[in-house]
C-alpha cells in the first residue's frame, strides 16, 4: 500500500467539482462541494485508515498507550437525593441525560418518550423498572397526553436542536424536525406544576427572538411563569465546553418567586485559559479532559471541545469532532477525536498515525458527564449519537435539584 496521497489523483479535470456519491439517510444533509483531486485524497486517507484498523484487529500494530482508568466518576457529581414524591414525564429522552439527572435528584419517573428505538432500549436496560415508550410508541406527535393530566409534577425534555443549531441550516419553524409545538402541547395538556426544556444556545439569539416569543413564551405564558437560563456544563464538573439554553416554568407564582437557578458547583476555565481561584469561590475544580480520563500529564490540559452528535451527519460517522477550532484543541490535548472505538481495548490497539490517544465510547461518556457504565445500546455511532445529543446528567441534576427546592418549599 502506497504512502503517496496523490497516487490515485485523476489525470484530467482534477479541479472540477465532482458531485458527492454519498447516499445520506439524513434528508437535511448537504454534501460538500469537492474537486476530483480532493475526493481522491480523501479516498486514499479512508483506505489507509481501513488498513490501519485491520492491522490493529490482527495485532500487527504495537499499542502506545495503556488502557486508561478515568479519574472522574460522574456518579460523584450527582449523589442520590432522597425521594421528593414528584412524578416526572420525559419527552425526547434520548440516551437519558435529563432522565438520569432528575432520577438522581429524587424525582419519581412516570414515563419516557423517545422515537429512536435503540435509545429507548438504553433507558430500558439502565432502568428496567421505568416505563419507556420507544419507536412508534415514543413518537410524541402521536401521543394522547390527556390521561396524564394533573398526574405529573414536572414535564422535561429537549426538543430536537437541529432546526436552531449553527451547525445546521437554522430553518426554525420551517424545519420538519421542529418539535417545540409538541412539547408545548404536552405541557398545556398535562398541566404539570413545572416544566424544564433545553436546547442549543442559538435558540436565544436575535435570529430566533420571534420564534421564542410566538412558539414558546406566548403559548405557555398564560399559565406559566417562565424563565430562560443559560448554563455551562463545566460549572457542574463536566470536563467539556457545552452551553445550553434552558426554559423553566412554574404554574404557581409563589414557586416561580422562590425559584433559584442552579449555582455553579465547580470552578471553570476562563476565556484566557486560566482557572478561577478555588479559594476565592470555595468550589471544587473542574478537571480538564486529560485529567478526567486519567491520562498522563503532558504539561497541557483543557476542557474538551463540544462533543457533536454522530446521528446528524451524512453517514455512520464515529467522529465527535465538530469544527476546525475543536480539532486544534484536541491536537493540543493529544487526543484523537475521530474513529472513536467501542471499547478501550480496541482504542488502545488502533493507534492513530500521529500517536495520540484514541477515545473509546466510555471515554466520551465521561467527557459528557455520563457514568462510564451507563449501558448504551446500538452500534458505536448510535451510542455516540445518544451521548452527543444529551444534556450532561450533572447539569440536569443541578437543574432538577433547583426545581425540586422550589416545589418542595
């Protein structure tokens, strides 16, 4: 096998755009415009990668890294609280980020609704005693919420973020994946004491100001006192740069008045890369990605860049990389974010060309605030998709605890 990346380059028309032949299962994916020369380069890279993986599986390559033992245990970030007697209903449950956070905060799980069957199976495996509606049964657009009217204290969920994310076309209400109206329908039908809904930061931008007003605040505002929060995952010990917009609503004015948003439990890195003083704040330090994963000290550490969902690309990718800027940070961290392996043993055997540490699914779970033993179901890209789409459980735990305090008072 040759090492020359130009060996397969076409002789003619090498700078003309060649249409992509990738058949994406995502109707919203727009293939990249590449020249024949660029496509040949990527084909050669793919061939080399496949060969390297085969060599690793046959034991031809020599591992460079030991199997790591993470220093961070996300269970420690969300100690189990006493039951508060408040039943919850979960929409767009995914792999269970919000569900797990509310569970650890003492809430009583009533039911989860998740249209992806493999994600629903993750929840069933993790919590066999839960009622989990998956596949067709988990389609919120078909659900009749009237039997649950006044039966749940809190409705929580994260409507799909693709209609608003800067990584997509930001079509908002014109995107068929916009499920905010369904979340609103559920809340207005079940009439819980409170609701919690999360999404990407872009939803709070000027671009979607009108959408938020007409599709969220106005339909819910006649019954609920609604607050919009902006939270950072690292404030709750999650070693990743991850921002979320959260809408919290209370039916009773007195609950809304005594509600206190979740305060940070950990120090976080400033924009300049330094850490806030632990002594000044009296908080624990949020670990960097390398320290959290139990990797060796290389003289540099930082929060992981935002982990992307692997379910939104053109095919079954196992890369968590979401930008060129993120790639630079991972290079500094000496962590390889592409071709995430299913297990740590497989990751150790499959050495990247640059010798960096290859991530495994349990590592990505830790970086996202999930316990590494959370039983994710499905192919590797499906497991990564569940993680990348989720609210970090420690952030959900902090939110749930703050809502519980307001309702219990």
